[in-house]
């Protein structure tokens, strides 16, 4: 789905690639990596004209599946805010 990401994926590369991944699944909104810690990150999407909980869930699933292919990770991806449900932006909390 995202051929530009490295073949040998590491968690940081997947997190850094979130804006690219989002832009290939959804053509609206501004994705960013808002916060990063040692084994977690907060991914944010702002400014969607027609937000979709289904699209956010799909992207969260792709991130979780990608992290799950990396040995030594135990990924968890939670949608902690959703513009489709009235929040100011989408927020995905990612832990590995």
C-alpha cells in the first residue's frame, strides 16, 4: 500500500510515514506526528472537510498491522478523538 516506506520497517519509519500514508488513503485533512516518545506516538489529522470515522479506523488498522509485522513490537492503536464525532481533529495514540 505504501511502497515508499522502507522494506525493513521499523516503528519510527512507520510513524514518520503517517502523513504519507494518510494522504494516500484520504485526500483531505492535514496529518502530522504531534508527539513522540520512546515507544509511542500521537498522530493527528486536522482540517478535514468531510471527516469519516471509517477512514480513520482503516488508517489506524493499517498502522497497527504495519507495526505488527515488526519483531519485538506489541502494537496498540487507539482513536482518542474523531472529527467525525465532533472533536476538533482526529487523534491516534500509537504504542508499540
